[in-house]
């Protein structure tokens, strides 16, 4: 196996495409690499400065795909403009994983309950991909998943470069929560992220995403619609819990938890994460 540390995006793409289809792969943190089939060549993009930046440009928060979870957790700009993503990055994995694992890898690996991916989905993120010299294209977040652990980002042919996020403004807030059997080094039994917009003390916009509930982070659109126009009361959050539990489609496991337990757990997380997002929206004046 040949290992190449890319010095530019153009150089990374050239090295990727020079090898032949399926024989090379882009990596950054590579924390899950050795659980997969090994290619002939690895192209490491983790040192490219433009992919490590977090900037506010033209009214959008642009977050590099090679930003590590620890870097996202430490970013004041992400906490201010996209708190759910900073929160997810803080809670993910172990210190070692957070030090080298990247946001782009968390999405491209296509695990159904990847924490950062759930947060990015709730925030309405879009992905910017690079597949030929001078050509970047934008893909909606939901279009990045093809199935369980199967990504539409072809890391043998293209490079996931950035995420674009509409930053939180006045009356807007977001949050992320997860539940695990132990405090660290554990995949979540369930996680949830929310983004809300308030108007005159009521819910004007709601985005609620939960996992694992299918092959990708799942938006609960029926619950979102039900909450529109509601005030910020305990009754509203109880209604959200009941609706999310009824709407979500989950699988059970003899090793982890039953369908009934996971369904109820997701409902509880949904109510709490919406309440937390609304509290932040109230403070964001």
C-alpha cells in the first residue's frame, strides 16, 4: 500500500484519479480504515489548510471536512452559530478519536447514528464536493447516504471538502443529545439534534433529526409540523416526545436494546433536545 500526504486539493485529486477506479481512497483521520477493504493507495488530505478552516462567508458558516471533532468542539464560532455540531463533537467517541477523527469522515463513513452527522442533518447542512479540476458542486445532506454504512460520497473518485451551514441568527438555537450505555467509547443507543426558530415566543421553524432510525439520520417531519406555532411549555415538549416515539421507525437488538425501549428513548431525547434548542433561541436575541 502506498501512502501519500496531499499538498493541495488538485494534487490529492490527481493522485486519486491516477491510480484507477476503486484502487485509491481519500482519508483524513482514518479511524475506521482498517475495518474496511484496503485499497492500493491512500491519499491523506488531513493537512490541507483550506479543509481545516471554520469561517463565516457570504452569510454561511463554512466548515472544512478535515476539521477534527476536538477542533469543532473548541471553536467559538461553531458554538455561537451551530451549537448542535459543537455539542455532538464534544460527546463523540474518546479523546483519541476526537483528536484525529474528522467531520468529513464521520459523514462519509455513513454510520446510521454518527453523532456529528446527526447534528449536521438537523442544521440543514449542505456538502461541497470536488470531483474534477476547478469543479466543485453542492449536494444536500440527505443525498449523501445510499444505505446502511453506504455513502454516496465516492472517496475513490471525489473529495468531500466543506460543509455549508446557515448560521443561527436572532431567535434561533440548536442542540444535540445522545444516550449511551456508558460515558465514553460507546456507540449511542439513540441520539437527537434539533434546530428551532422562535417568533413571539412560539415555534416558527423546527428541524428534528434522530438516529439510529434507518440507514441515515432521520428527520421527523410529522413531529416538526405538529409543533409549529406551539408555545414553549412542558405540554409542548411532552407532545413532542409522544409524537417522535410514534413516528420513528427503529430496529431492536438482543445485544443492545428492544424496539420499544429505543422508540421511547428517542421520544424522550426529542423532547429534551427541542427544549434545549428553544432555550438557546430565547437567549439569542
